[in-house]
C-alpha cells in the first residue's frame, strides 16, 4: 500500500505498482469460456479522468516515449 502523502505542485515522485497478470485477464464468454490474457503490451496510466488516461496511453504508443 502506498501512503507517502501528497506530492507538491510541480514536483513528481516515482512509485512502483505491482500488478498480477491475472488481474489483467478478461472473461471470454464467446470463445474459451474462461479468463484469457491477450498477448501484447499493456499500459497502465493514472490521470484525472478517463479521457486523459486514454491520451496518456496514445502518447506513449504513438511516440514510443514514457511519460512520467
């Protein structure tokens, strides 16, 4: 659990989040009839809302850069 507190405006902090690959799986009701995990790269992003999260992911995919 992360609990270091607030980050001041204009500053950044790097944290590590561990995600079990089972948490990325989705249920395939029309094919396998079980949970599956598609091959490929997965991007996790944190943003103020879903639109900014999508924009962060698109930025990474299109530019090949990592955004902090």
